[in-house]
């Protein structure tokens, strides 16, 4: 977005952590992605071997560095050479010779390789350090402006001023519902009771979502700093990060980061030599989707069964141990330090096309799109830009059919809305939902009834079992969808399913059950003919479902 | 004008609902004055008539024979009543549903049999995979739950129907 | 000093003190709101959703048992729509397990069965789930038949909050959710169960019953437990 005002200039990257460090300033840097996706393809071994090979080759002015997610996860393992703008894809531990040669000959002459739209159309705020800094190195973080915001807040702002800044920035919760962050902070600050708590929701349970994981793996200090600023703003002294145990790398980096931050005086007592104290503990979730729901998450931290409870009272008033509790998503916290550093105005100017949605949103692009991976875009960017410019279009040039956003409570948006802006309100208008940022692109090989069944299966398995509409309703809805997919349903069954879906949505206790029927509603809204084809013509237009032979007695 | 015709059939049930019908006692006489009982396990007719106005169906749809019979009955009946819990919910016959037919037979005819351990084959109609409530097979017009439904409820319902009123089944409940 | 709020339920003017729930005030005023998971004397959990009411100005339904009253609230506790929801919830509970009232030990003493009758349910449109669930009859005096359990968790709460034994708990989730004794051990091997029988008395259905009782003979009304529970919990504060 060209109208975006530039952020304040940042010091040049410090190189040389985790890999091989040059004696003087580095001529070029090999930034090896060490986030989960590339690590799973041995990028940690690549980091080690490349360091050795660079040393063997006597390249004393080359730094080899561990960095976080470089974004194009599907093309990993990735190595970036920031000085020349080169991105090396699909590197393996056995194909490092060409990399060494490239590093030998690379000359940073200010002439960077033109960036592909995948990168150039992104606006990076929450992920600004991602792929640039060493995620475990607190000095590297500070060299990139880290902890400037916290210092500024502690030394020159009152808690009310901080809340006001966040409110004016227009930041809204990135965990799903998009509740105003400043308003939430103010509610917690004004709530009676002490101590107060700050919780970071890192449970990230949506199928296919990995935005929060990447932030934690690539720039954990940023989340700690955001939480510390929040704690100051709501006058809390204890914090928890609730992270799913399936994210071992994120958990390890968080623990390292917390330890380093404590040693460097950015956590613990007397932070940054002021009288503000705040500490953070990590709590592991066992991977139940529902534990991402805030009241279930709190129950889980308290050591109880992770099931939601009716709200009100909201956690802001009565949360952890019954005390006022601020709970925000990882990405929400990841935006905070940038807002403080650059000002509320700067942030709210980003994504001006997004109406009441300000700033940026991180999405995990998945499905039938060429560039799958992690992207951060300004609010209000059109779906078409995301799918075709950033995503590189549909695999094999097939026709675009729909994009699914919002995870299991979300919806499918058909091609006719490709030019709609992606923001909270617009997504709701077309029957979908921002959610935490999963974005699954589908082409004509996807059956929309099958898609609805997939998400219902997920909700059915993840229902906590507390309330009958969700516990029983999702199972019944799943069976009805299954019956349609196998060609055994009648039009009366379809009617019955719609009726039940509406009741489950209305009467369920928490967002899981209330949102579970959404994939049914949105696919029916745009693809009803596919349901009818399964029922009346007994065919699956996309050729996905196996229709049973006709003679089954009803 | 001829009197309306009334029939009752019996699928997979215990006959308790029919007993309860008989418990309407002397009111039965009045009912048979207002309607012709043209087919029932308690009368002699062998063939279900081509057209019946009101038919009470006791029992769940459990076997191929039940299935055949209920489809025929539905075709020939104006007002079909699911009569009693077995017809309404599948009730006791439905208790086999979670088990499935093969393990059920194994238990009943092999494991628990003392002599002549073998599965029934030719004479009895084949069981359907599950015992189903009548309305999951054909359209049902009136439901009268109860195991069995109380005689007063049966009478009141028939009284309403024969008088051309929408039947009031308030007070009917599953079980007793 | 407690503040008194005045508000309306189904158009009727009512008053309550600030710490009361909608359900409590409704009961005091003779307005019947159906409940299943609620039990006087143990903590409410707002789970069964039967007591949901509409509050003017809110687009969400509120469970009467856990929602605090507020000044000027306009509450609808009975409407055609709410009746439809409640019937659907009762129906889902029937479909979830294998409820065969005719042969149930709690026949005619069952809150679920009565609830169906009171809401005019004469049949079920949803397909039955017919799960395979078991019976644990290993306890000397009592048994649990999961075919009849509606997961109200009254047993869990009364055992924990009143008896203090915490024998009962919940395992698994979704449609697989089950109440369990001693983390999944057979009830008869429980080392925490005091055999007080409170769980059996509070169970709304025939899921928990005294052994040796025939069909329809599992009356739960012989011991006046419920008022007792309320008194105990009030004394404990
Ligand atoms: C079923 C369910 C699952 C959820 N999972 C998550 C999650 O994984 N991560 C998250 O941040 N929020 C999740 N939420 C939303 C949280 O309840 C809560 O609104 C959020 O953490 C608030 O943070 P925010 O205001 O920064 O978005 C979930 C909500 C529901 C109903
Ligand atoms: S809606 Fe589903 S997940 Fe939420 S409380 Fe009810 S059963 Fe649990
Ligand atoms: S056993 Fe009875 S009291 Fe316990 S949860 Fe089940 S229905 Fe409720
Ligand atoms: S009684 Fe209120 S939700 Fe069950």
C-alpha cells in the first residue's frame, strides 16, 4: 500500500548469531529459516553445516544466521540473503556448495533483486522482524528496536495514556472476534480486584492455522514486550502464556526468551530500572481446540477441566482465579510495541481500505494456491490481491472456487466476492468470519458439501461435551452431512438439517457450538445447488463424494 | 353415508398397546358403532382392505415383513397413527440397535442356546439392520406415545378423530 | 446493604436482590422455568441450556440459572421460539443415549421423561445415535447405566461440593463424554466413594440407581435430599 506512512528508521541488522560470526561487519548474511516448517526439513542441520562450510571456505566476511519464518513455507527449507534480496528455496543439507558459491560472489551494491509480489505486497508489522532477527537473541531484538516501546511506556507514559494510544490505533483482537483491544484493556484496568492478570492466548487450534506459532518461533520477545506493555496499562503483575504442547519449538523459544528477558531486566521486578514489576509463566495446553476459548483456557490454567462457562461475567471482570484478567491473542500483543513506537495514527493509517478494521492481519495461506505460507497484509486488501498477487493464483491454473476463512466457525466465500476487501465487517457481511487467520483456497476439485462435513467433523470431535446442543447437535449435523455426501438423503433431510443447525447456533453455550453451523450456512448460501445435486441427482459435481448405490431403503 | 373404517396392525410390539385398546372397555362398543373395524389382529379379516380411514400401528419396523406391511398400510390409509412407544420410538425392539444383528443372533441363538445351536434361516422374516420407529419409514399423521398408552388417551384420540377434530394427545408420555 | 432490582419476567413485574439469578427470582414468583442441570445447593454451570431466556436488548440467549439479574431487565422466559429450542434440546438428550422409558428403573420418576411430556413431545424427528455405552454395576449398593445419563453432572457436583469425596469426574469430550468414578476405575473399586448415595438421589434420570430395584421402582423421592443440600451449602457459604 503506497499511502502507508513509513515506520521510523531502524538500526542496521546485527549479524552472526547461532551460525557463524564474521570478525568485522558482514559483507553478506545467509539467514537460514529455523521455524518449525523448515526445521522439519532439517534446516537446523543446514544452519550448522553451512556455518562449517563457510568457515572452511575462509569466507570471513559472511555471516550465517538463524532466523524465524521466511514466509514461503511450502518452498522450504529457505535461506535468505537480505543484502541482495535473494531467497534460496528447497535447500538441503547436501546441496550447500552452490549456496557457498553464491555467498562468495554476492556483492551488496544496493541493487537488490526485485521482490516477487508475494513479498512486495505484504505490510509487515506483527511479523516485521520475522526472518530477520535471531529469535533467541535478545540483543538482536533490541538492535531492531526491541524494548524501545516498553522503555518509552514505563518512563514517559501513564497507564491511561498507553490504553488511550491503543484505543486510538483501532487495534482489534486478532484471536477471532475482533473485539476492540483498547476497550478491553480499559475494562480490565477499571475492574475491581487485585491482583490482575494478563494472559496470552497461544492455543491456536484452527485446523491449518500457524500464524501464532510462527510469531512465537520467529520473534518471541515481541510478544513478551507486548504483554509487558499491556500489564503496565492494566496494572497487572503476573502473566501467563497458554501455548499448545504441540508447538515444542515455540515453547522452547518462549522459555529461552523469558529467561533472557528476566536476565536483561525486561521481566521480573524493577523492569527497565523502573518500579514496574511483571513476570510471565508458560502453561501448556493439551491441544483441545476448545481450550482456546477464553473461559475454558482460564479453567485449564487453574487446573480444571477445560470447558467454557457462560459469560458474563467476562474474564475482564472475573477471570483467572476470579480476578480481572486481560486475555489477548499472540498476534494482538505482537502489534503493540509497533503501535507504541510509531504512534496510533501510523497504525490506523495502515489498511485504510479496511473501514473499521485497522492495521494488518497475518494469514496462513493454504490449499490450492501456488504460494502457500504466511503473509501479513493491510486490512482491506481484496481477496483477489491475496489469492492472485500474493498467493500466485491457483495451482495448475484451475478455476478459483471459494476461499474458506475463519476456521471451523467460518465460511466459504465464492468467486463473485473476489474483489471484496478483507476486513472484519466485510467478511461477516458475506457470511464468513475473520477468525484467527486461516485462509484455505479451493478450486473446482473441492466439493462444498464435503468441506462442510469436514469442518463439522472437526467441531464434533472438538466439542467439549458440556452442552447438549453442541455435543449432540454437531454429531447429528455431521451424520446428516455424511448422509447427503453419500447420496442417501432426501430434501426433507436437508430441511431438517437447516432447522437443527439454526438451533445449535442459537442455543449452544460457547463460540464453538454457536459457530459450528456456519460452514453449513455459508455453503448453502452460495452452493445450494451442490447439495441438491447430491440429493436429487445423486451426483457429486466435484467428483469428491462416493455416492452409494440407489436401492437403500429409507 | 357409510361409517368411517378403522384398522389396527401389529408390527414388532408386545401386543400391550392392543390390550390397552381393549381396556377402553364398554367404550369399544361405542367406537365400533361410530366406525367399522375392518382389519385387526382381534378380528377375522385376513387381507388389509384397499382403503382405510384410520389405522393404529403398534410396534417398530424390525423385519422385512414389517417393512413390506407398513408400506402397504400407508398406501391404503388416510390417517396413520403411531400407536405406543414401539411404533413411536422403537422402544424395546430398538434396544438391539446399538448391538447389530449378527452379534445379536450369535448371542441369542448360539451362545445362549442349550440345544440346536443354529441361526434361524428360512421360516422367519429377515431382520432389518435396525428396528425403526414407524415415522422413519413412512409418513405418520398422529403420534400417541406410551408403553402402553393409557386407555383414556386412546379413546379420546379416536373420539376426536371420528368427530373430525384434531386429536388432542396431551398427557401422553414415553414410558408409563 | 443489598440493592434491590426491579424488572419483568414475561411481563410480570418482579424484584430481587442484586446477587440473585433470574432463575431464583422466577422461582420465588411462581414462574416456572424448566431446568435439568440446575440443582439447589450445588454450583450452577449453565450447561443443559433448557433454562435459556431472552433478555431484551441482547441478541444472545441467557441461561436463567447463571445469569445475575439487573435493574430494568425485560426477560422473556416463555415464547414459541423458546419452546421450540427447549423441545429440540430435550429431543437431542433423548437421541444421544438409549433412553427406553418403558423398561427404565426411573420410569415415572424421571425428570427427562417429565420434561418431554411437559413440552408436548410426542415423538422425535432427529435420527437416534444409538451409541454402545456400558453399565457399571461393580458397586455393592449402586449402579450406573450410561444409557440413561444426560451429563447434567449433578452427581459430580454433589459428590465434590457436598459430600467432599470427589469420586465422580468427567472424561473425554463431545459425544464421547462420560462421567467416571476414581479417574476411570470401576465404582466398586473406588477408594474415595463413601457410599453415601447422594449422587443416586440427585440423578434426574435412571442413570444412577440403587441395585435391586425393578422397573419404575427407583423412586428418588423417598429421601428429602434436595432441601438438605440447599441448607448445607448455605451454611457453608
Ligand atoms: C472455540 C473457540 C476457540 C478459540 N480459539 C482461540 C485460539 O486458538 N486463539 C485465540 O487467540 N483465540 C481463540 N478464541 C478466542 C478467545 O476466546 C478470545 O476471544 C481471544 O483470545 C481474545 O483475544 P483477542 O481479543 O486478542 O482476539 C477461541 C474462541 C472460541 C469460541
Ligand atoms: S458449545 Fe460445545 S464446546 Fe462450547 S460449551 Fe457447549 S459443548 Fe462445550
Ligand atoms: S449419572 Fe445422572 S446425575 Fe450423573 S451426569 Fe448422568 S444423568 Fe446427571
Ligand atoms: S438449568 Fe440452566 S443451563 Fe441447565
